[in-house]
């Protein structure tokens, strides 16, 4: 015959908070009282009265005093370590200064080396063939003076392709920055101010692996063409295919395109 028992969660709660020396004796009495109440009053009322007895027994004298997971007081331990270290450093100021200064200098040097290496290896990571892309620059040196810059003679691209067969593609870039540069799409009465443009050879699109939303990487092979970002195309022509659309690039004194 299956015996009815009080709610298991109430029994577990009682065992959890009650002192060990009271738990078994008191719980046994409460279970006997529960059996009598169940036979006289029914299971539901017996359960409610058992839960009420458990709640009533949550008293300071009955609560189990739980120990910390560690016998040491963490705050006092670290406070003691700090005081001991401070007293030792106060007695040996020179040694402490050399130790702390050396540690700080070594840590700073490690951080600088790490930042330098991370910066050096961060270039061209977004290019699949980034280790095969190079930029040419001029370097000028003489006694007491040196300089370097990225400008190279215009015919250099053709010379490189002719004299160095290992070079697969080469392209020139010329920054075009002027004040008061205006762009006006055909059919629009309004001009938009832009900071500047870049002139480039057609192969720059292949070298830099620039993805094309509309058109293809042969766009710059045709005269009077411009490649722009998707956001600029939407700004000038709306959310449509901009291929074949026309716009004018102007300065204050003359129209450029």
C-alpha cells in the first residue's frame, strides 16, 4: 500500500535550514503528526498544516549556521599581504624602486612590442592576395637629410610591365582634391559638394579586389566613367541601377566631366 507523504519540497527545505542535531528528531515528530492529521482531516489540510509547521520552525535557534567555502577571510588575507609588502618596501626603498620600476618598464616594453607587431601584421588582411600587393615609393637620402614619398613618374607602370614579366598587374592612383568640387546628376537642379576624387588605372579594381554591386571590373576601361560606392550611387541616382546614368563634376570656374 502506498503511503501518502508531505510535500517533498517542504521536507527538503526543513532539512536545509534546520540544525543537524534537531533535524532528525523534530522531523520525525512532524511526520507522525502529519499521519494523524491526514487520517483525521484529509491530505490537503494535512499538507497545509505541515508546511505551516515548517515555516514556524524557521527560528534563530534552529537555523543551521553554514560555514564559508574557505576557512580564510579573503579580505583580511589580502589586507595582510598588502601590509606586509608595504612594510618590506618601506624598509628597502632602493630595492623596491628597482623591482617595481623594472617590472613596469618590462611590462610597458612588452605592450609596445605587442602593439607594434599587431600593427605590422594588420595590413592587407582583407585582401585574398595581400602578400602579393606592393606599393612603390621614392626614397631620398643625402648626408644629414632623408625623405620618402609615394609619388612616382607617370610612365613607370608601362616600364614595369615591360621590363619585369613577374608583375601581373600594375595601376596608378592620383588623388584629385580641390576646393568647391560639385557633383550634379543629369536632371537634377541641385549640386552636391564632395571632398575629392581619385584617378586610377582600370586594373586597380582587380588588384584591390573591389566587389561590384552593378557593372563589372572593366568599368574604368571606358572613357568618361566613374566608380562610386553604393551609398553615393543611391544619393545621386536613387535605389536603382546607376549604369548608364550621367552626372557633371564641376569647380567654380569650369566643368571637368
